[in-house]
C-alpha cells in the first residue's frame, strides 16, 4: 500500500557534526531522503559547515531556507535536524519563525553532550594537544567539504566542540529557549511563535549489539564517558538532554548514528530508523504542516 507523507511544506534534513550532503555516490541522508520522497514528501538537504558553532551553521541554514522557499513557492519549511543539526534548526526557527512550520530534533543535544564535556576537559586550553586536535579535526572537516563540493564553507572544530558542551548549549538555550522543557526529562511547549517542536532519540543500552557494525561499536565505547545519564544515552547524547517540544520517544533501541541510518549486519531492526522519518512526515501532514 502506497504511503502518503506529502507534507504541506517541504522538508529539510539538516546534518550534524562532520556531516555532509553527498560524497561521490554516498549520501548521508540517502535512506531517509529516498523513503520520504517515495512517500510523497519534497525533501532537501542543505549545505552547512561540517564543523562550526551553532549560530554559524544556523545562518547558513537560514540562507538555504530562503532559497528553498523561492524555488518551491512554499511559505514555510519543516526542519528535521540530526544531532547538532537540531541546534541549527532551532536557531533558524527562533530568528525566522514566519518561514519555519516545524522543528524536529533527532538525537539532538538540546541540553548539551556529556561526551563534549569530557573532550573539552581533556583538551586543556592553550596547550599543544588542543591545538593539534583543532588542526586535525578542522583539516578533516575541510577534506569532507572538499569531497562534498562545499569547500567554500568555513570550518572550526574547536568552536563546534565548545558549542556542544553543556555550558555552550546552556548559553545557546538562554538566547533561544523555544521548545525547551521547563523540567529535566519533561516535554517542552509543542508550539512557540507558530512553530511546532518535536523530538525523538535512542538509548544505546537497549540497542542490539552487532559485531559487523563498527559505528555501533564506537557509540557503545563512547557511552562509558557519560556520568549523569549513564545507560541512558546513545553514545553521543543523553536521553533527557535530547528532549524538545513534543517528545515522541527518547528510548528507542538506537545508538546516535543508528537514528540516521540502518545498521549493518543485522537481519531485522526494530524499530526501523528510516520508518521513523516517514511516520513523522505523516504526523506533520496530519497537522497540516
């Protein structure tokens, strides 16, 4: 039976840290984009810096929202941001609520990442390791941008790290609080300034292990650095830290990268992470978004 996820407004899939639209034949959002298009959605993947602070990436997103509106004739867009992409989406909605119908955070660090806190503490400001890490990460981001055809975009790995810490996101939230819960682990306002807010995320402790999936093993290894949300994180972001607006669910058996693509080496995966995007598009359509 043909699905109907033909949303009223176009959907923009916004990538997170070290993300990209396409390198060669590989698209980061390939599965989600194809599934959404098959179900009737108009889908775009904007070009934003692989590494930079939330505001810089948000400004880049705003410029591309404007181009999508002109190109499609639509009045607004639906933003679905994965990881740091959720913060860029929140920034765009806060500054241009007239152009954004909804913001959906998928595994977004809406209250910061304990992993970023750990890395920030390990890199002592002004010392050689920080400079080396900054240079290596920025060079890697520049390399990704070159391969993806976006070499003109600025990169700043240290700015990205600082923007993802609990302190950094806390400062960001002071300026752009739309959709944030009033209590830890709660739901936030579902609508602010005419923009609907949603979120979903996963918990790695509940995810089935796969020896054939190195990305999943990486997330499992990184999850040990969480202290506040021990066993309640996806390897990069804590469960309750991800909450924004209407929380669809924050304990799916998915690691951080598993909420972006289907895992390798598993015969079946429930829930199917790509199906979650289609279901959400149907949810947006039902809300006339």
